[in-house]
């Protein structure tokens, strides 16, 4: 490793904004946090490194927001459900192929998010990368960003880390746990196709329907509760198995397989989640550089296989990639309470619940769908960092063990946590209480006002 260092000259950084609540990152968790705090009556600033809000939905292209939903599913509703309803109303959603949910259009949702942010009176700050916290002892008082404008400072009374990787938390001195790279869930490069014959494609699906038990391949096994095994899944595996047998795809790329999201009358086949990249560290830019390039190369191999071996895909072509690789797993905080496997499997209940989440586990070889009405609570304490004051963590970096993360990492759960975090931040300011001592009863009252089920 190169140990050469340089010394940077001391410098003054201009404070360009002061705000009540500062949310860093605008994925499902951050966007929900900012909206919830603003709707609670405080001033909110939302910082995002890309040129759009929405995170995994828009920047990565993960369009299946609530693909777990079935007739018996019980949900928190709130802002996460509003994402779906507003997208439907704005023509940016279509029925999802394997559930009772709607798939969000990754491009159209950029406009949905813009409108939500504008309507809520949130101050938007796109194209700014978080680089450092501003600390006063053990209290965070703002952040430093870098952009085309150089270094800038933003001061805040409360900060919500919704970066997904606990970037603010770790640099502020919070305890975090990073999954060993060899154990991390694989990253994905998402892509969308054009030129698909919808009728022929769906006839092919009907002629050879796939179920969740078919997710088990020679590369990985899937643990289910049993009830999922024979349920329909938009799974594509056989075209890639044949491509390997016939030398179209190299034999070692037996990880290429997965699901499609929706097929449109226009000939678009969207949310192609078939590229799985083990060993990608989402906190290491060199690793991400390698796997962005590798993932796009694998996607083109997958498209070639689909053209050859999948009905309706003979004239398929790449429409677009997501603008960045999709990361499922990096750092998580050591929270005041870390969720456990037992909590997510056995309907954990907490007095400080800020929202419920259906019994949906997807990751580390486990797939359990919420088809029986079971659900868990998300505790407020799982977003509290004991070592850093004025900071909450929302999204997939909340505290929890491996199997807990396989539930809470999902976008709809990130929105539940984000809405709770935004409300708690606002209530703490209005009551002049620390985040550690915020009134859960007051948080519950505002959750109810905003239409969130938390019990």
C-alpha cells in the first residue's frame, strides 16, 4: 500500500446554509425523512450527490419498490405507499409482475420526487458530495460538501444520515460494523431493454412458468418458509444456462440469472436484475470502478443470451443502464438497539416502534414473502447512534444483524425508517429535547397524523 501523504494548507470554508434538519442522501430513506420532517413543520435541507432524488429507484434503476405485496400483506403505508400512489397518478408506474404492487418507472420517478420535494418546501441541494462532518465535541452540527463550487459548509440542528453506507456516522465517530467483503450480498448493475415483442415474451413465460423454488441454482440455494416455493416468479435462468452450455457465456459466470420487472406495450422490458457481482465493496471506489465495468460487460452477455434463447427477445437491445451500480450491503451502525434475526422472523414488538414492516426477508440466501399477515416493528432506537449526538441514521444502515439487514435493507423498509427519523428529528426540535430523549408518544402522534401504522 502506498503510504505517501501530503499536507493540505488550512483553509476557511464558507457556510452557505443553516437549517433545522439536514438529510444527507435522497434514496427512499432520505427522501421519506426529508418529507416527513418538512411536513412536521421544520426547515429541511436535502443533500444529494447525484442530479436527481430517489437513490436506488432512480439512480440505480430498482423499480420493484414493493414486490413483496400480496393479499394478506400488512404495511405501514405512509410516505412509502405515497411514492407508489403519486407515481401511478403521474403515469410513472405500471402493475408489477409478481405482486399486487406497482413498479415505479425509474425515469418518471425523478419527476415524482421533484414534485414531492417542491411541494413540501424542502431546500434541495443536488450535485453535492458529503466529505466530512462538522463536530462540536460529540455533537454533529453540520457537514462539509464538495461540488463544482468547491468546499461548502452546511450547519444544522439535526442531521439524518441516509447515505446507505453510514458515511456521516462513521466519520462522526459512531460505532459501525462493516460486513466482510466475502460475505457481502452481491452488487448489481441494473439495465432495461427495448425492442421486445410483448405478446411473444408473455406467451413464452406462460408456456414455461417459473416459481420461487427455481431461484435455487448451481451457484446458490434459497431458504424459504415453503409457502413461497410454488408461487409465480418472473425468473430467468434457463436462457443463461443454455448460453453457458453453448459457449455464449463463459462457464464461470453462472451467477447470471434473475428477474425481470415489467414488459410494456412499447416493447420495453424493464428492471432487469440478472447481474450479481460478488466481492464488490460499495465503500471502495476502486472496487466499484472494477465492478461497474464488469457488470456492464456481463449485462451485454445476458442480452445476447436473451436474444438467442428467449421468446420475444430476438430484436431486443439495450435501452439504458442505471447511472450507478446497486449496492445492497456495506456498513451498519451499532445502534442503541440492533435488530436481530429473531426480531424479523418472529414479529418483533417494541414500545418505541416508528413503523411496521411485513415479514419480508430477501438476502443471504433467505427469501420469505409476507403472505400471512405477519409483520414486525421498526424500533426508533435502531436509528440512534449512542456516541454521536444530534444524528440519526435512516435507510439500510440502521442497526441489525445479518438476517435483520436482509429485511431492513429493502426500499420500502428504508422509507418506513426514514419517515420515523424525519418525524423524530422534528419533534425533538419542537420540544427542545435531545434525540436520545425525544418523546415517543409525541412521535407516535405525528406518525398517526401522517398516516403511518406503527403498531
